[in-house]
C-alpha cells in the first residue's frame, strides 16, 4: 500500500492510476493524520517551490513527514517538485526545503535562443547506479516525460541515480537510503514509468 | 536527446470521436476509450483531447468520460472544451489530466487566462487559437462556437494571451484542418518567432515529412489528427504513430 500525499500541489490522480496499473494499491491522503501509519509514501508535486513548501506547512505536513523520512525511515519517492522539496533550498524561492538530502535546486541557465525553458517533453536518461528502484533489467533506451524549469544539484555524487542531458548534464533521479526522487513523471511515462513504480511498490 | 513532440489530437463530440475538415463535416471515428488504448499501445508521447461540442452546446466538460480516459492514459494528456471556470479546471486536474486547453472562453472573458495561470501555473495552461484567413487572405481569430471569424487580429490576440502567461500556445489552422495540404510553413516561422513559449501547430499534416518540416520551421511541437487516425484515400480508420525509426527523421530545433 502506497500513501500518496495530497496537499494540492500535484496530480495525485495519475499517480494513483499508475500504481493501480502496476498491480498495487494506493490511498490518497488529504491530511497528515492519514500518513501517520504509512509504510511507503509518494510525494508528487508540480508548480513553484515556495507554494509547495507553504502548502506543506499550512497543511501541517512537515513534522509528520520529517518523522517518516528521517526517524522511521520509510521509503519515500518524490516526483518532480516533490523531489525538489527534499533539497535544502531552491533558487526559485526563499523558503527552506525539507532538507532531507544535501542538494540545492537551481534554474536552467541558457542563452536566449538556445534551449527553451521549461524543459518539456520526452528525454533519454542515463543510469548512474543500480538500486532496487533502477535495476539492471532497465533497458538502454530509457525515456521519460519531463516538465520543469529547475533541477536538483546534488552535493554528494554518490546520491545520484539518473542523469539527463538538456544543454547540461543534470541529475534527474537520486536515491539516498530510504529517500528517492525523480524529476520526470513516471506516472505519465508508459512502460518506463510503470517499471519504476512497480519496483517502488514491490521491492521496498 | 529531447524527442520532438508529436501529438495526436482527437476531437470529441459528447462521448464519441469525430474528425473534421476545415472544422466541418464531422466524420465519426469511434469510441474514445478504445482509441486511447490503441494510442497507449503505440507509446504515444502525448495526446490532446478537444471536445468541440461543449462550448457550442454550452455544457460542462464530460467528467465521467474524462475520468475513464485519465485512468487509461499513461502519457501526458491535455483536455480542452467548455472550460469556463477555475473550479472546472481544478476538477479536471484532480482526475489526472495534466494540462487544460483554453480557447473560446479566453476571447469572451479577458481575465480568465490570467486567473487560470495564477492558480494552476503556466505549464498547466495552454492557450489555443483557431486561425482562419479572411476574404483578403489575412489571418484572423476564428470562433468555432459562432462558426465565423471574430475580426480579432491574430497578432493582437497572441500578444494578449502570452502576456497572460500561458505556458504553451496551440495554433489550429482552420483552413488546413483535415485537408492534407501540409502545414503553412510561413505561418509557423512568423508565429514561432513572436513567442518564447512552446508553440504547437495543428492543421494540414499529410505525412511524417510535414511534421519534420514544421519542426524545422520552428514549431516546438506538431499536432495532427487525420494522419494518426486515417489510412488511404477513403479515410478508413486506422490508428498509427511514428515508430523508433521514423523519429530519426525528425529534425529538431532546441
């Protein structure tokens, strides 16, 4: 059973649909009380960093999420903004992040007329290390759907799980102990996303 | 490498799919759910559903159908048709659809797009504009609800919706819709230069070559209906999508 955090910053419906497709069960949690007993959590999110942190704070999520992440160490997967919120801070906002992983979220900085921001569409990715989430059975031509203007810059290279090339080589997936994050949308990435969600469902 | 965005665009009337020619002569295509399943199998990169009857009939989006579609859609999906309030947008997003296409109501209510962007973020809101040439061969904004040109200049309308902060612009070339005449390459060049956000062009594709030309001309994404749902001169329904080898043909500008 996967608990999906719903603090009105993400598309929880499509995440639930993909979990169902992967043969699992999920529950959409609309208040922090509902994740107190969670065994496994997905934190989806789209939109601006400060709005995300503000919604987490206003909804009273932060304390219970901190307990789950750092004390109980339940597996947590952040998607898109949900991943970025796990960092220390973001160039996009002034509020501190959840500070679970040593990383900062920074903006794509390209010359005008070179690469468009946001980075939107399907892109190929590279595997930096194998874990239970990204196992060796993942094929070479992995591709996922992205929509984002900011990306997570890891302080520790060993935390990097996946990378993507869009003008620069940036981290699009990390895994550090019980915490995982992906910049792309596995719930909208066909069999490639299904494989990842299935692994999170079954192997953790 | 970022793949070029190639987007099947499916038109709905209430609960079935149709295909138009120059926005007329709606031909029945079939059931949206089974069609979507076929596109899923082909691992389509993204898909757009437009209910072309909702605004005309002044009805709410068909939430039951959207819910069924979203539960089968493992790719990004956009929906447009009859969206006139923030509450509707919220409801559609919560169903599991990523992006909302707003066309007609942005002409009527000049504040709506901006409010939508402020509430749901620019990457969620696509501003759509139907373009038709007038008697003097000048492009104007066309209204599909009243089925006539509005007299609004395309450049003015685009400037306004870009100022409202839409994350993408979807251009529908009414004169070429369903004609297989190819995209209007000059139009693509002219319009794509005028905007920094991604521009999706739709209307006229006759084959993969046309998609390639439109991308090379500056379109960020190419949308089409007929070439993905019809086969042969009699327009027999057959669902197709470019395969891995085809994608190698598509030029791409960053």
